[in-house]
């Protein structure tokens, strides 16, 4: 309901916002986040993520220090629940392009310093939370070294993971509580995933002027997955269904708004 309220406040579209919220609520990839008591942090961080978006929509409508402080507070509470929320200020910048139109057309020349500047405190707090998380994971031995997982292995797994989550979004079968990391991927799934990701990126950039929501939704997915895509390897898994809890919202937005074009 909060995601619906945030999207409706941002876009003014009732049915499209409701459909995105329904996909978010019902998609099988999100079962892990909701069902596991250990992943209560996913639901809690998701609550503050969507609350931040709703409050940000109010701030954009009528900027002021009080409304800015409320957005910042919701963001900090989200960080305290789960540091994956660190990407939220970048998502806000994407929303400034569409649907808020603060960085679109001729607006960006006069607005970019203000729009970027108001995100700096969010970025600083996010960086501090991310650093604290890495240090904590290292202390408990969960953070893997580059001897265990070389950088190239992490990079190729990240490429495959981006494609894997999209595949599971469309065909959510054979889900698992643990997807073991193979150590090194064969070349063909890496090339296949990279080609697919490149094609989507090209098409969304090409259609930006007529359908900005496609690129915004796609970048939402790419950016919000970055903290858990495997470049910083924690644990022995290659993928995790719970990591899609927030990122897939971007894909849902792109699909719903793209499918509902006039």
C-alpha cells in the first residue's frame, strides 16, 4: 500500500501504480524476504525505502527544510534496517528525471546543482553505513577475500546474476534457498547475459525521449542491485531471491508503464 501511495504521488497514475504494487506484493521471488524471520530486515528496509519515496514526492511538490528532514530521517531508518538502502539517493536522482521532471529537457541546466547537492548528505550517510557494514562482515568472517573469489570471478558472476534475476522474474520456477557460487562461470552464460543486458540498455537509451520510464526503471534495477551483486562477496552463494525485493520494482515500473503506453 505504501509503494502504491508513493508511485501514485510521484506519477499521478492510479491503475499503473496499483499494478506495480500488486506485482511487488505477489511475485514469488519476494517470498523469501517475507517468509524468513531472518529477513525481516528486508521488509523493514523496504518499508522505509517506499516511505522515503513518498516523502520525497511531497518534498518535490513543495521543497522545504522540514520535508527534506523527513525524507532524510526515513532514509536513515532504512539504513539502520539494511544497508542495501544506500542506493536510494541515486534512485531519487533517476526520479528527478522521470516522473518529477526536475532534470529533464531544459530544466537540468538550472536545477542540476540543487538537485545533486540535496543528495550529498544522503550519499555521505550511505557511504558511512556501507563502510560500517563491510567492517562488521569482515569481523565475523563473512566477507570473502580476493584469494577465495578473484575479481574476475566476481565480475563474471555479477554479469550472470543480473541476467539470472530477470530470468527468474519471468519464470519463477526451481527457486532455492541457496544458489552455490560456482567459483568460475563458463564463458557462454557470461556472454549471453552480457549481450542481453547490453541490448536492453541500448533499447532503453534509444527510447528515452519518448519513454523515459523505461530507462529509469532499468537503471533502478541495475543500480539498486549493485550492493549485493557479488562484487563484494559475502558468503558462498552466487545469487539470492531476497536481493530482488527492491530492485525488481524498477523492472515492474518499466514493464507496466511501457505496456500501458497510449
